[in-house]
């Protein structure tokens, strides 16, 4: 991969910029139905790393998205995939064949996929919410990890960013990308101070003029306070941080039978959206069951893509699910990705200058 143009004005170097060949140590975290070609290319073009979220795309849609993104920017970008998808190996082959520079895993990676991607020259990144997951992925040869703290949006662990990042940095040799709650240059410097090589942001990039989400949906996020999110297991059986809405409160109050009926309806709708047949859904369900999930949770797994799609694609803030980090409570504007990254880097520079003053005093 090419070296970053370190002589360019404002470019910074970290083990992450060196690994990925990017100007700034800023990654756009994968967001289903949000981080498609437009957002991913805008971030990469601005000097960060954009990631296409592919779990909510069919293989054909992913191929088109890769082509579209490559047509929008000459700079490196990546694809986020699920290692437990039934066509994960095909997706990895497509990423390698299309010469996508980076592949990141949503949830647990698999050693054979890491090896296949690395053999093809693709840089691999794993998302982790706990130290033992980082250690496992590092043992399998992963090139970098994104450590996401409990304040982050979407599926989250229990450990806050301020504790998880230093713990993971001390546990693995590979570059650690800090995530969960980042939005500005002070946060970037804090992450670097903990020993991270850069930051990844989801909610902050959702709230840009380059994100494809409807303005009415963005306004709901902007109106949220720091207490505006909640972690619920009622969506798909695992902890998920979302904006607290009437629909989410209703989910929390729903009885078991009502929740199952709703899940079955969503599973049917997801089948329509993803083009996945019942046979394939049942096969994946059986695999998940072998992995320890109960049938109720298997059905619930379809809730996330269906409800997320209702908000992010159809703009239904009343019916849909809005995954969100707590950081939504600190965000009040919708800059372009280029404006955002420039402001972060300028503030990071000013923060470092301020700290130099502290050291000299
Ligand atoms: C709207 C939204 C959708 C998300 N969808 C996914 C996804 O499809 N796959 C995934 O691995 N993570 C997903 N996430 C989690 C992000 O990748 C990331 O971990 C999180 O946004 C980081 O925290 P932050 O929002 O505080 O920056 C999503 C987050 C949001 C806000």
C-alpha cells in the first residue's frame, strides 16, 4: 500500500496511517444502510478511511457498491463483512478480486477468512468490545482492531471506551483504533494518548451532509440529549444502543409472545429485502442455534436489519430503529465529511500545542 503523503499540509503519521496509506488516522465505522458508496467515498476522499457496510447488502449489491465507491475516490476504502454470513467466503473473494484495500469484520472474524484476505494483500481489521476478543483476533493474524466502548452506537459491550482502549492497547501488538463516543480533535488526541493509533466514528459520520439518511431522521438525532439513548436486548437478543423512542419503549414493554410475532413478521420482511429464501434463513438459523442462540433469538436476528432499514432508508422515525452512540447528545451540526475531518485535525493540532504548554509550565 502506498505511503501517506506525509509532506501534505496537515497530514499526520501513526501506525494506522502507515498501515492503510491514508492521510489522517480517522476511520468511518460501518453502519448498515448508512455507510454505502456515497458516505464511504466522502470519508476516504477527505483523507480518512471509509467502510462500506455489507451485512445488509446482497453479494450483487456489494459488487456494485465496490465499483461505485472506487469510481468516486482514488483513495483507499474498505468493506465491512460478517464472518458468519453463509456467503462470507464469496464476499472475501470478491473483495480480493476487486482489489479493495481493507476488509473489516463486524463481530467475530474467522481465521480462514483472515488468512485468505491477507494472502490476497487485503488489510484486515476486527471489531472488538472486550480484551479477550482482541487477543483472539491478534492470534489469528489480524492487522488491526477497532476497540469499541459501551458508549458507542449499535451492538455494544459493557466496558467504556476510556477503560477498554488502554486495556486492549496493552494486550495486543497490532494498531488499535479507538471507537465509541468520538466526535472531535480532543477525542482523537485522547485516543492517541491511550496508545491507540487512531479513531473510528459512526454516529458522527451519520450526522454529516454526505450521509444518505433523510434530513428528518438526522434532525431526530440532533435533538437527542446525552440521555437520549438506551441499550436494549429486546431488538435482537444482544445489547444494542439506540435512540430512545416510543417504539423502543414499546418493545421493552412487549410480552414474549408479542415480541415473537413481531420477530416472525420482520424475518419475513427481511427475506423480501435480502432476497434470502426461507431454506437459507432456516439454515442460518440452525447455525446460529448451534452457536448457542435460542429459536426466539434466531427470529429476532432479523429485527435489526428490518427496523434499521425502516428508519435509515424509508425515513420512518416512528416505526424504525435508530442505532446511535451517546455522542449524539453532543452533536449539533451536519458538516460535510471533508469539513468534519479538517476541523478534527485542526483541533487535534491545537490540543497538542496546548499540551506542549502544560509540559513546559
Ligand atoms: C446507525 C448505525 C448503524 C450501525 N450499523 C452497524 C453495522 O451494520 N455493522 C457493524 O458492525 N456496526 C454497526 N454500527 C456500529 C458502528 O460500526 C460503530 O461501532 C459505532 O457507531 C461507534 O460508536 P459511535 O457511534 O459513538 O461513533 C452501527 C452504528 C450506527 C450508529
